[in-house]
C-alpha cells in the first residue's frame, strides 16, 4: 500500500485517527481550532482520502461518518518505508540520527531503541542502491 498523502491530507487523517471516526462537521470543528479551511475544503480532502482508500464512509441518518482503514501506526510505518525507499541506503543513518536528535524519549522509549539497535545485525558496508532505484547517485 502506498499512501502518497499531501501535508493537508495527513492533517485530516490525524484528526480522524484522534476521533476514531467522525462526521464532516466533527472533523471540521476539530480542524477549525488550527486551520482556516472552509467546510468545502475539508469535504474535498475527505473525498480524496476516501478515493485513496484511507477512509471509508457509512451513512448515519442524513450524514456520512468517516472511519480510517488503517491505524496511525500502520500509516507511519508505510510512510517511513516509502521515504527510506526514496533515499540512498548510505544516507539512512543520517535520517535516523536526525530523527533521534529531533525526538523526545521516555526512559522506556530509549531502552526500546537501545534493544532494537543491539539486536540489529551489522553489515560490512552499506551499498549505494540509487541505481537500482533509478535515481541519480549523489553519494
């Protein structure tokens, strides 16, 4: 599954994930707290997300209820994999280091990260994979 979400679509998805499900008005009310989007703009984003199969709808009387087809964690996993496929394998360490530097961790988070790194098998050398991705190599 490829998500290919715009920043605005991701904002809408985050609202739906936080609500669990919601009507156009509920979603719009949540978005109005931070964005000056018209209700027709929100409706357009919801329609795009339904077309991308990230949301499903069901009727509840005269209104539609929007529900996500995947969890936020599943979407984050997919977006991370998509991003890493777009970056040279030799640059993955830079991405990971930046993510660690820009993130806050609880003690439990840090322990989990340390455990994951301890279990990760090392390779002799990371090989550039740009040509196999049909990108131009800059490494």
